[in-house]
């Protein structure tokens, strides 16, 4: 009787959303995920991520020298604006008022941004204690955390300072140095956002929200991460 052939293991196609970059991102956002206990927390954190991508993209549209980097930045502005509008509309329809948790997000962003070139920060958008500003400059209502009648001043200032430092660091970089700094930041930021989306999917209690995160938000963010990684490889090879 002929021996039964050993089955060949199925090959898993390459996936930019798994492996060491994502493992590192999930480890880095573990404190944020721990503070994300409700759908309201998830929606607020994802909104902040969208706003950060839009602001960085707008600056890169003006300052990047590489044609592909400028095209990527324009796409980030367009698609994260659309994602933010879609998730904001969904939250309103589901009667979920975003509430930013007391998380380690500002500190995590600060460490990430400290690796970028320094510069003089221009005037930038500010986030106040009870609203979050969408890119169209309209206010997104925010519910204060239960531990305060308004979001804590130090946390608010930390987020604002992070935004200012982000803008300044981008502003101070020039030419190919800016391109490399922006693309590296985008790889880190999208890996972090993807980890937040995965956590938000787990926290989602309403079926419509869970489906939207799984089928609309996650695939888009994963595609952005893949694009940023490809850009980073090409720029590094020059």
C-alpha cells in the first residue's frame, strides 16, 4: 500500500497588517486599548486618528518633493475626511456621543513625533475641552469623562501640544528629509490606528457599528498602511 503523501501546508499571502510592525503597534497602544471600554471611547479615539492623518496630509501636500508622496498625502486627506464623516454620521445615527477616555494617546504620540525633524510650529487647529474639531471646522459634540465636568485641562493641552509639535516637526523638515519623515510617521500612525480599529471592533456592541468597522474602516486603514510601507521601502532604496 502506497504511503499517504504529507499534505503541503497552505501558504499565507503577505499581509502588512500582521507580523512585527503590527505586533509592535498593538503593544504600544495597549494602554489606550485598556482605556477604551465603550463604543463612545472608540469613536472619539478614531476621530482623533482621522484628524491627525488629515492635518499631516495637508502639510505633506504642500511640502513633500516626491510625486508619489504628495499623491499619497492627497489620498490620505480625501479618504480620512470621508472616513471621519462616515463614522461621525454613524455615531449620530446610533446615538453614540464620542467621549475621549483618559488614555496614554498624547504621550504615545509625543514619543513618536520626537523622532521627526524639528522646526518652528505654525498656527494650527486647537481642540477645546468639550468639542472635537472636524476638518471642515465644525464641532463634533463630546461628552466629558465621568471623572470631570469637562475634559481635563492637562490632557487637552497635551493633545494640542502634540498637534503643534507634529505640525512644527513636519514644517521644519525639507525635501527628501521631509518625505522620509512623513512616510515613516504614516507607517507608525496607520499601524496604531489599525490596532485601535481592531480593539474598537471588539468593543462594538451594536451590529451596525461592528459591521461598519469591519467592512469599511479596517480595510481602508489596512490599505493605507500597506501603501505607506511600500513608499517607505522605495524611498529607503533611493
